[in-house]
C-alpha cells in the first residue's frame, strides 16, 4: 500500500464509527420517546440514577463520535468508547446472544425485532481498536495539530523554509503515513 493510501485508509473507519456514535447519542438527547425508553432500560438493568446517566452517556457518545469523525484526540477518545461498548455488551446485549437481528415474528405492521445481540458492540470495539492501532490518518485534526506544533518548534532557516512538515509531525506520533 502506498504512503498516500495509508494516510487516507482510516477515513472510512472514522466516518462509520463517528457517524454511528453521533447518531445514537443525538437520538437519545433530542427525541423524547427514545430518551424515556433508554431511561426505562437503565432502570431495568438496575442503574440507580438513570436520567443523569442517560445524559452523560448521550453526550459522551455524541461528542466522542464528533471527535472520531474529525480525527481529534484519537489516542484518547477510543479508549472510553471501547469500555462503553464492552460494558453495554455485558450488561445489556449478552443475554440476547450474538446476532444483531433478533427476529420475533410478524405483525400486521411487518416484522417484529427484539433487543439486538452483542454483534454490533464487538464491531464498534474492533473498529475503535483498529483506529487506535493505525491512527486517524493524515486528513485529521490530530495530524493538523501535530504539523502545526512541529512547525512552531522548528524555526526554519532559509534552507528549510519551504519544507512540508507533515511527515515530521507523523514521525513524532509513531503512526505510519
């Protein structure tokens, strides 16, 4: 794989993970029906203060999703999101089995589905681990910040004034480009 391809390879992963977390956090915050259904779920699993936990989880998912989508704080943000996915896997989804789709039969309105299994939790966790391993890619806030920091540290003389510092910034992170 060429260096340029490696720099862009994490983008689809960041897009899918980021949009997924944004979607789930946003819906819990904005749509009151889903908000109260989630509060009921938290009560069912024994969370003592479900409403504040709901707000924390919702904002956490939303802001974590935005950070992943933009490639910001990509060495930190995936870690608590992985923990979140594994906790929800054990506490909520493990009882339902592996399959994401729990088909419960047909009704006059169409198919009925139950609580999903833990398949998607594992996919999200695996994607987050992969993102930790490969980094955010070059088109990211992290890469921009590192390039900017690298340029401000080095006061180039006339012989290196026009040098592109993006490879220097990436070398500092330990991520490949």
